[in-house]
C-alpha cells in the first residue's frame, strides 16, 4: 500500500513538474501554435539544425540564442528538436505526414512571416526583378532598406541561408541581387546608412565603374560586382527587428 502511495505521489510530482516546465517554456521563450501540430516544412532546406535527446527547454534555448532561428518543431515523444529558419504557414507546410508527436513553437519577437532573422535584423528576398530605384522604393514601403552587408559573417549567411538555391553560374543575371550600395563618382557608399563601405567582397577586377551611376550586385558565390542601376535585378530588403 505504501509502495502504491509512493508511486502515485511520484506520478503527481512528475506531472506538476511537466506542467511547470511547459509553462515556463511558453512564458520565457516561445508561443505554441496547435494548428500546426504534426506538420512539417515542405522543403528540408528550411531546417537550420536537427538534434536528438533534447528537452523542450533545451530546444527553445538553442533557438532563442541562435541569430537565425524564429521557431522550432519539437517531437515530445522522440525528444527531437528541429530549429527552423523561417515561420511555417499555409504555403510552406505539409500536413499529411504520418508522424505524430510534433508541436510547433514560435518566437513572437522574431521577424514577421516571410522575413528571415539574423543578428537582430530581418531579411526579405524579393524574386521580382526591378531597377535599383524601384527596388529601393519597394523596400522602403515595407519599413526596410536595400541590403547592406557590413561583415563577412553577414555576407556568408545571406548566401548559405537565404540565396543558396538561386543557381551556380556566377555570370547568370538571375543569380544576382541588388544591394543598397551605389556611386556617382567612383566611391561607393551605402544609400540608407549614408556611409562608405567598411567591408567589401569584390569579385576580381571589380568594381569596374564606367563613370556613370553604378550600383552593387551580390553574386551567387557571395562576391560583389557593379553595374548600371537601371538594369533589372532581384533584390533583398533588410530592416532592424
């Protein structure tokens, strides 16, 4: 009888601990969206990191301390954690999987849907080619500005996490995106910050300024080139979270 009492007491204690931990998880780190239970991303490229043997709190902590993670999928049965690089929605989600136990948690302080977070900033890849001036206006209409790459780390992240699926030909114009740098005099500066470039990653023999207004393109391999601002290119918008 005493043994049964101890077992029952232990079960109650474990239940209370689980409730408290889950409540702490929700209040301290993320919100839960039960409408996406057992759903998965259609493309695995949206998964930043997968790991086994993780508790719910460990999974959330790994995401909230990662500069590029706005949400997670956690399997409560398998203790499996997937850090995601963008939010799940009706357009990128597969709801027909047979796996169970998956729950979706998101950081309400991360970037809005469609934007990718990195180091306190949010980035949006626009696949409709426009002139540099029109791209600038489009970014500004969303409270953002054309991409300004200020460190090698940011440059590498843009390529590997955001633009890696573009293509593999450095000189294919479909592989280039506009950034926010331009020049009228041969000296490039960032338009939004109104500062000279404190970091650059030019392709060999670039920039090849012709004396007319030139803008900076980011190529598929992370290197930069310059060209006429009236050309039509895809572009990336950036804003502070």
